[in-house]
């Protein structure tokens, strides 16, 4: 049985991608049978992995921000240095994911979501397969774009920002517009959230169609999803069509670590993204999960601390889960990296409103548990998609090849092989290594928003 992973879903906190493997000694359950049938038919499934979650403690975050909270992850890629007036205005970012939670208005202004273009593409063939024992793709399109899983909501929040208990947290491209495209669905009969390559391809083709119908606008696709298998013909064809239509396509490298890259991120024409984090500096008591008051302490209040300007190899590290290039498996190409270790954002796991919506302007009382630190290449990818949106606003003539080349050439190089001390909320101080095995984990380095935009301005 092939291993399927949900690269795209870096769920709650450290979206550690958990592969699903079948023990041959045990009987297959219905979902296993579906996976086998889909694989036999040349397709593949994308799953949402099990994850560990760490909710933010509201008591650690007094309302002390007048104009918005500057999160570490945006600071690390220098979004605050982007040329004035460049904020993603007029650019659409299609998030192919789990859709948005039904209470998405609690986090995002309505005008930042293109509700009229929101869609879902669900492969009903997997349920028919459960009954008939044979999988035949049957992708059904719907205008409903909300879903049960919060992964897509968190991904979107990195692009455009979100309300944190009534306080704004700017995104990478705060004036871009999100197109929610649900390609990962919760199948109640199987008690699992996943999608097929056919559903993902349908979502890609849909965005390509929007680009062709609206030549005066620019579009970016963000795919924080994937599977540890080669790309299928239907996916590759859809991506090629989207690029031909002028869409910029960005995808996660995957969370398999040394196991190799997932597709579609490994597909060469795609801009693929690995995950970095903020390493521990004992001299300044800075980094993930540490904060200095009268001494150096572990604290969840670190996420809005200032990142030293000398980033790159000084303060960055490659996460252990971030996929490495494994050419012994199939052709794989890693382009660059972005923050993805612990990114704060809305991750509403329950139903209903249990926190302050953005339009409450801080009035009232909220309940903890709606915002989480989430880690994975799923979280890294929307940083790059957001930077691509900034570049397209600055220069709407850019092609996929242009954007990829400029992102790579303006990235801060990271050492191919290194080791860093990293503060961990569970284990304390640990050492994270990469590259010593000869596997590329860094690509061209850490994306830099300001440098990429400066390069394309007239």
C-alpha cells in the first residue's frame, strides 16, 4: 500500500505530517479499500494528518497593539520593508484546501473573500467505490466553499491577515483577495478529510478558467497539500494549463522530512516551499518559545517579538519535518523556504462563535481556544503565495518562470548543511540538523518579500 500524506494540511500546531500505513496482517477498513482502489486506478488521495495542538493563552496577550500585531513570521521575510502601496491590491489568491470555516467572517473582512467565486470540487467517486468496490472519478462542483476542517482558514490567514480577539494581525498581502476552493472534504461515512488528484486538478482548472475569463486580473494558486507519490498526469496537465493561463502556482514541499518531497510541490514548474523556523540565540534570548523579561524564559508570548534583521543562517533553521529532495524516488525540485515552524492563526475546531469577531472592535469577552500555533510546510507556502501577489501588483506582466526566478534570486541563502539550537515548548532546548545527509532542504534559501518586490518595480 502506498503511503498517502496530507502535505497541505499543517493543522493545528505543529502540523506533523502523519503518513497512513496499512499493516498487512490486519483487515482493511473501508477507507483502506478506497485507497487501494484509487491507487489501482492510477489516482491518489490527499489526507489531513493527525496533529498536536497548542492553543494560545489569551492571558499572555494583553490588548497592547494600537495598529496591529507584527507576527514573527512576517518580520522574518521583511514584509514591513515592502515598498509603500504594494499590498496585494487587485490580486486574487486561490486557496485550494479544506474551504473556510462557516464563521470565517469572524476572522476576515467580507471584502477580502471572493465569495462569488468560491467553489468546492468533491470526488463522489470515493464513496461510490466504497459501495461498488471500484473507483471511478466523479468530481462534483458546488458553489459551497465552507468546510468542517480549519486548515484552509489558517492558510488563508497568513496571506491576508486576521482578527485576533478584535486586534488586527496583518498578512503578507493584506489587500489581496482570497478565492476559497475546497478540494479536501470531510467524508462522514469514512470519518476522514481528504481529496483526490482528480478533485485537486478540477480546482486548478477552475482557477485557470477564471484567469482566462478575467484577463485584467492576476491570480495565484496556493496548494498547502500533497502526497508522497509522483504527480499524476491529470494534475500535471491542470498545472500546465493554469500556468499557460497566467496563474502563478505555489505548493508545499511536504512534511516527510528525509522521506522526500510530495507532489504537486515536487513538480518542476511549480514554486515549491519548505519550512523554516526561528532558532534560539542565547546571547539575546530570542527565538521561538523564548522571551526575555528579567531573565530568559520559555513563553508562548514570543510570536510577536522582533526578529533580528540579520536573518538567514544567523537565526533561521530548517524544520525536521520539511521535505528534502530525494532524486532516487522521482524528479523533485525544491525552490525556497519560508516560516512554517509555529505560525499563529485562527484554527477553529468547534462550531459557533466562541471568540470576538473582527467587527466587534474589541468589545465584549472572548473564549480561548480559537487561535493556534500551527507548523508545517502548509504554513510556509502561503507566505510565498502572498509574496507572489505583491510581485504581481507591482508588475502584472510577470509569468510563472519570472516569479520563480526572482523569488530564488532574491532569497537569503541558507547553509546547505547546518545545526541550530531550537527552543521547543515540550522538550526545551533541542538541536535541529539538516543537510548532513547530502539531501537538499533549503533550495535557494529564505524568501524575502521586500527584495522580491524591489526587483520587479519599474
